C-alpha cells in the first residue's frame, strides 16, 4: 500500500492560497449541511517545559470522503535549537476503505488553512466599505492572515500591524512585509499603506476590521476602544483559557463561530460564555450557514460582529487531500510502502 510523505518545503511548492481558500469555504459550507464530523479535541500540557500538544481529528464526507488527525506541538524552549518551536504531523485516510493516503508536515497546512479562515471571515462579516485592516500579533501565523485578507478584500487601503509582545519588532516586520507576501504567498497589494503601530488603543480606534492572532490569556483589546461597525476575526484563542478581546465586546455583538460547541469550550467565546456575557442561544450561527445563505451575516453597518475560529480538522484534511493529489501530479514527495 503506497502513501505519500510530504515535508514542509514540498507543501510550500504545492499549495497556493486561492485554492486553499476555496477548499476552506467548501468545508464550512459542507459542515452547515452535515457533511463533516469534528471529533473531540485532545490537549495536553507539559508544565515544566511550558509546552503543549493538541490533537484535532474528524472527517469530510461527500466527494472529498477523507478522515484523519493532526497532532501539533508547541515547545517554546526549542528556540535556538535544532528542533522546531512549532511543528507536528498530519495523517489523512480514504474513508471508502480506511487506507492511508498521506503523512505530512502539519505546521504549513495549519498556517495556510488558518490564514484562509481569517481572510474568508473578514471579507464576509466586515462592512462593505471597510478600508482599514488591523492585525493584532506579528508572529509566524500573521502573514497568512494578511495574505488571505488582502486577496479577498480589494477595498482595504491601509494595514496596521500591532504586536503587543514586541512593539518595536513590528517595524521591521512591516518593512519586510510586501516582499514576504510576494515571495511566500504570491500576493501583491501596492495600493495598501502598511504601517506598524505600537499603540493598540490607537490602532483599534481607526480599524474597520481586526484580526487577532496572539497567544494571549488576558484581553488585549478593551470594549471602550472599539468603534461601531467594527468586525473581529478572533483566531488566536484555540485552547482553554486563551482570550484576546474584552469579553464585554460580545455583549450586543452579532457573533459567529466555526463550531459553536467547540468555541464555547476552547475559543474566544469560552470566557464570555462561561461568565454569562453571552448564551449559546445568542450566537447567531456558524460561518458555513452564512456562506450557504441559510442565515444572514452582518445586518447593519453599526453592528459589531465577531467571528470565533478554533480550527477544525476537516479544514486540514481537505487541504491535505489536495496536497497529495498535487504531489502525485507534480512528482513531488516521497512515495512509501506501508
């Protein structure tokens, strides 16, 4: 039985953001129609190392017809060593016969599909006249958020990057950003002014759309800073206890999730839900329901909207299956006999 083995470099050659975006949209829509399965998330911490591993698994039915799992490891202590800080493996199987299709690096697929999720949600829920995009966090995931959003939101004319962990480091990040977007994602937006802003409050006050992608466990953005009509795509809170924005922002906002139950357990919605700021019945719905036209998204320009993305295994799996097919077509990767 032959399976395809793909490393990060090969995935970088194979995957392109526009195609990943279409795959992510298709999975969200399939989920709204009962065409996916999201199995319980497994999370384990290594307190002495300040490290964590998590396992996400599930299935995509219909024409895709795959199931599998992803294990990701975040070991900050690896910085400066031969081992990666962030890495993992993804396994994808054929759901018609259970045969393995591929084993591959999980970190790049995670980055691409997470960026696609942020971009899709920002374009879907922001006001039509949104011109200023703010990115909170300038870590490894941020360029994928920016690339997808700029592809999907041609009306954006200003990008503001804030990095609470390294305010000064954001300057160098922004200087290199146009070149990195071109070389890494083939995205060019010379019409967009790109600036670094150390003052988070100032950045929030001018933003129409905010994508948050930090590991914060305390709110970075306060409700009183937010102007009417702002949209938040909250991407960083994907484990118990993480939160990036003031829970009070949820009060009166129109809230959407990638998976309502999972978001109430481990997402940005967790703290507002557990503290009674918002009830499950007050969550407008899931993103796939909006993409499918089953429910409305934003209903007026003054409304604050929030999208909570905790990450769904089916997004990884549909991307992985596409990678295996492309690798076969291009003769890339190692073909191993199991």
